[in-house]
C-alpha cells in the first residue's frame, strides 16, 4: 500500500448533446431481479423502469449535492422529446415495461419541453401503453400542462416540499412558500393526478415546534403519501461546507448517512441546536404515525386495497407500532 498514488483527474466538460448518448445497456442487468417499491407501485406486479430526460438543475437548494459541478451541475440540459419517447418505446417493446419513472432532479422544468414530450407520447399513441411518474418543482406546473400530462399517461407527481415553515423554506433556498405548495398540490389533485410529498426534518435552524409544524402541514395539504427524511448533509451540498466548518457533522462511516435511522438503524449525523439525536428520531416516528395512522388515510387505503398489498401493510404496521414512542406529546 505504500506505493499507492492517488491521482485527481481534472473535471471533464459536461456532455451537451444528450441525444448522442446510447440507451442504457439494460441487457447486461438481471432485469428479473428488479421490482418496484410496493408503496409507490402504479400497477401491481409491474416493475417500474427509470428513465432520464434531462441533466442538471438551475435551482439553488442548499441541501442538494446533485447540482454540484462534480455531479450533474447547475446547467439544465434536455434530451429531445422524440428521443425520450424512443427510449420509452424501446424499453416497452423489449422488456414489456408499462410504468416509467423519471430519475431527473426535476422533470419537467421547461414548459415547452414538457408539452412537446407529452404531445409526442400522444401522437405516437404511446400513452395508450404506458404510465409515467416524476418528481416536479412546485412552481413549474399549471392547469393546462397538467391536463396534457394526464392525457399523455402521467399518473403521479412528487413534490420536494421539505418544510411547512416559510422561514425554513427561505433558509434552504427553495424559492417558494407554503402558500405556493398548497396551490400546487390542489392544482394537481384537481387535474386528476396523484400527488406525493417529500419532507425533511432536522434542518439547520429548526426547532421541535417547527418540525411538528411541517408534520401538521403534510397532513393538512392532503398529499397521497408523505416521505419524512431526516436531513443528511451529503458532501457537495452547500450545507455540508458550512456545517463541516462548524464541526457539527458527526459520523463514523459513510454508512451513517441515512435518512431513516429511526427504522433502519443508526443515528442522525447532524442534529439542529437544541434537539438531541434521540428526540429527532422520535419525531420521525411521530411523523410517520401522525400521517399514516389517520382514519382518513386508512379509509383511502381500504378503497385501494388489493390482496397483493397485505405484505406491505403488515411490514408497514409492524414498523410503526412496534417502536417506542416516549417523548411525544
């Protein structure tokens, strides 16, 4: 090991012409071993394939490491809609895939690009064969675009909401408010598309009351499903730099950077001032119970019930009910 030399290569320029790239070599993967998370499956027994329509993100969220120039960068680059649809058709015909999820940092962001993509799916009648889902920005959608997205086969969008407190949203540079979130969620619901929400707890500057405000907000805006991640400051994000300078990130190995330590083990690598590791994990469990054990949520799940979901419900209830709940008032 004494002769090992680490060489840091210079950053390469971003690929601008994404259409020049070949489709992923899915034939090299054991596709039969892949399956979709049953909590978010669009069709029972149908695996969801991931597709990438764009790279990069111009937004400035302080917790995001993906916009770092060593990753996807801040310059938004788009594949042509026809090329995206070509790949969807290829995967559908080759593997029989009927559900596609966009793994973009956010898709769509540019309205004209989104309209052309949706119209291409409709023109080629691909919308009759497939369904698609995507993570979207709160401010990038309007009623007309949502109508077109639904016609083209979109059945669910997921918003990165993060917080139910306007001061926290401002501090992490989300560039929208809780009122914007309410408006966007209602717009999607009226458009006949399912809407999920992703939230974070344990952000810098948060208090226990602010976290509970976010949890209550998630319930109030009536998203279908909610994800409550404990904030983990990954290398490359703006908050990693500032929190490392303050010596506030504590970990033994990179395996500690998990978002659900309350369920999968471990403990948060960062906690806000005035909150303990244990309290933050209890608040995560409280968030899950408050959202998923509501009578209205249970009623909606009963309406969607299928025998194939029994295993999902068993493991979900086991995780929610068999953990301690001390400290929650």
